[in-house]
């Protein structure tokens, strides 16, 4: 299967979450403690890279999280709680 990376954007168009997915994952509401919520405005979801292997998608997710940094670590603007590169297929 082909994978992609995506970003959830604030109204000012800055990213607040970077993820990796396949199918409609970027567009599905996910709830739970510590999860970044999907933007209500679906125009605030962008696909960063598409048609990737899972390995390449994980690698790109890790790279993008490192570029923008994590709020919980005080290194940036993202609400991601991990450095990426893991998670379900």
C-alpha cells in the first residue's frame, strides 16, 4: 500500500500536527487523551508527500517533526507527543 505524510494547520496556516497515514487517515476524527484533533476546516489539512513506502513515510514524518519541533519539549510548535517514526500501519 502507498502511504503519505500530512499536516494539520492552524488558521494562520502554521502546522500544529504532522502525521503519516494511508487511505483516509488524515481526515478521520480521532479522540483521546493527548491526541491532536483534526481541524474542523478540511482545507487546513495538507498532504505533504504522497505515494511513499511505509518506511519512507515514517522517515519523512520524523524529519518534519524535527524541523518544526515539539511544544511538549519546548523545541517548537507541534502538538506531536513523539518524534514520529512509529505507530500502526
